C-alpha cells in the first residue's frame, strides 16, 4: 500500500473517532430541576439553568381560552391547590381539568410538590415540602422569556425540550396545541432544525401532524411507552420493531424510550443487559434520549446514581438523558469528560 494512502486512512480514522468521542451528551432537566423544587415552576427552571443543564424539559397543556401552560397532567389536582381555590369547579369525574379553566383562573393557583397518587403526602417524600406554596403555574411564553433572558444576562444558552400532552383530548375540546405551539415558538425565533429545541410526543399522530401537515423543521422526538399505559392510540410494540423504527425515522430525529426499554438489568458481572432497541434505533440514525433518571429512585440493579449514569452513558452510549437531578448528571459528565 502506498505510504501516503496509509497515512490518509490513519488520519481519517483518527478524525472520525475524535468526532464521535467529542459528540456532546445532553443533560435534559426533566420538568426543571424537579428533584429539588416543585416541577414545572420558574424556580425549577432557574435551578436547571444554574446546574448547567443543556435543555429544559417542559410538558404543555391548554387552558379553556387557548393558552399553553406548563403542566404535566391534564388535570390540576396533583400539583396545585385548585381544590381549595375553586372547590365547586370539579368536573363530572371529580377532577379539575386544566381545559375547564381560563388563564386568569389558573394564575390564581399555587403550585406545590407533586402529591402521591394514592393516599396523602407527596410522591417523593424527601423532596421540597408539599405545604410550601410559593410558586405559580407558568405559561410557555413565560418560560421562554426566562431562558432567553438568562441567555442575555448570563451568556449560556439552555435549549427547550417540549412535550404536548393530550393531543386528542385537546382536539375534542376544539383546541389545537400543536398549531399554537409552533406559532409561539416562531414568535421567539425557534423554527429550524438547528435551533436549540426539540418537540417530543408519545403520540405518533401528533408528530406526523407537526412534520407533514404543519411542515415544521424543528427536531422531533418519538417518546416510547408501553401499550398498557394507554397514553394514545400509538402502538409502541410496533414502533420498537425494525419496521416501526424505520417509520419513526421518516418523521422524527430521535426516540425517547423508558430506560427499561433499553436496559433490562445487569448480568452476574455487572454488565448491562441491553435490548435490541439500541441497535435498531442506531441502524435508523435516531438519537436516543431515555427517561427518567432520578437520584432518589434508582432501578434495583444499581446502587448509586453515578453507577446508573455510567451504565447508560458508557455501556449503552445514549446521546442524552432526562433527569430530575441535572446538577448530578452535569457533574458526572464533567468528571468523565472523554464521554
Ligand atoms: O418527556 C420525557 C418524559 O418526561 C416522559 O414522561 O410522563 O414525565 O412526561 P413524563
Ligand atoms: Ca414529559
């Protein structure tokens, strides 16, 4: 072999491997730094920013008068004091749907730490005190003003990673959250594939609507759940197959699987047992951003948060993670900077 050709090949591999090695792993602050402050509050977003998170994850629902508010559930019960402020406004099912309230009413509520689904107390007992009602429900626009304001005053840009909840539910109430979202994002300069934003959904119809009908160029991520969770008509068992992932790659840039869909446990030597989903997603050039990494709720096969991060960043090689504890993930990646 010609020696110059040999040197060229060698250099090519060196450059390729360094590009791969330097590819940035993303820390996505799940509902803000929600391990420390009530989820989806301006406070949790500021803490995510100060922790060095790359992206701020937000879930959105709509009010009766068509505003996008930052809230995980379609109902207000789990994270606000709606039952005390509007005791007579429960729906027929006994719940307080956000869509039955206008923005002026939502703004009278205080957000508290998420309450336990059954019984009393909080979902995560060691987190921020549930009786401290010092935060309100932010709108999407307020969150954007916050991150763009911090980019100006501090300099660092934190991206947005937005999920629309209840696409079908809102459509039944004659609301179009996807259309409204793109309208708000355009107003604040988010519209291209290279902009610091992802839109995510469990509902494949929602993502296809955004990509094919509304023609967005923004990066899209197909979240993966389990069919038994009954989130929408999306068939997750199908999406996880070769054919399903190929279909996903036609409208999305990445997938957001539940962490158990990638790793089922560790073997006797501590090595991760990785599912076929990794290979299938990689074959289709899809980014992989699993959820949800919580330092205070570890899977049974790990004994520390760093061990869990090691497993997913080093062994599985994911491109980013959703975490309630962004400070700890940022610290981990700084410590292991060759990742
Ligand atoms: O959006 C990623 C992850 O947040 C999905 O689960 O229920 O927290 O919205 P959820
Ligand atoms: Ca979410």
